[in-house]
C-alpha cells in the first residue's frame, strides 16, 4: 500500500509540474520556489502545537487547490503560482513520507512516524 500511495503522490507532483508549465514562468523559478513552503517549520520554534499548525497550513493540498482556483477565477497569476507550488511541494514531501503533522511532535504525521518503517 505504501508504494501505491507514493505512486499517487508522484502523479500529483507531475500534475503540479504540468500546471506550472501552463503559467508561463521560467523553470528556474519552480526550482527556486519548490522548497519555500517549508517555511512553515518555523512554527516549531514556538512549540509543537503552533509548529504543526503552521506546517500543515503550508502543506495542505486542499488549501493549495483553493488558492490555485481563486487565482484562475480572479485572473491573478501569482495566486495560481502560489497554489501550484504549495500543491507540488506537498506532493513531493509525501513521496518522501512527510505528511501532515500531529501536535505531539514533528515526526508524527498522518502517514506514520517519520523514521519508523511503516508497512
């Protein structure tokens, strides 16, 4: 099952790349921005609860899709770009096992504990 989930996330990451290609930005910008959502980890400086909230905010695919579609509806390319980057980044993270966080620490995610072998 783990392989199927990773394959699904890979296809979503590829979808993110495709959507980025439709925006007309230079490819170096994708490479520059793809890690920016990890800024959400800064919340962990203020404790696990705030850290989990800020991390999850920057890694929530539903929010990413909403931002992307808002950008389409309002014809604001920057919102579309933001949504695509958030979506692609979250997919990439989940390929590597970094899921949405629980309040009891960074390594506790909806995909299982980071660093622990999950079936």
